[in-house]
C-alpha cells in the first residue's frame, strides 16, 4: 500500500520539512558491518497530503515499497532497507552477509 498511516501523516504535518506537499530529502550516514565502513545514502520521498507517491534511494527508484509503522520498507539490489521516519533511523541487511545501521537527517532545501 502506498497510503500513509495516521501516525505518518501526523508526523508529516508536525515536521517543518513536510510543511509543503512535495518532497523531503534525507541524508543517512550508514555504518556497514562487518566491513566497518560508513556510506552516506540519500533518500528522497515525494508525497502529497494523502500518500507517499515516489521513493528514491541514491537516485534509484525501487520496484516497490511498503509502509510499515512509522516508516517505509524497500529493497535496492540485494539490500533490504527499512527507514523509521519518526526516529530517522536506517536499518538494512544484505541477505545475512552484512548489516547497516545509521541515522538520517533532513537535507535543507
């Protein structure tokens, strides 16, 4: 489903970055283990007052995404990604071979 939950809509209405319907861009510093490397990932969420319409990660649009409580879940290549929009946390895994965790911040724009 691409329709936002009540909690997500409330968060969106209260957050200054979501004041005008259009897009929000997040910069997520993700630490990947076991490699012990940090990558900065860009997440762009296009939405209107009723629903998230488009999601892009590092410029790539996933085949699909799902809304979960407080965020979104998707996959890009072999990386399964979950972003909690209320706490602005990134969690991902590469099918058990590596994991990623990080914090996201809204990019001013």
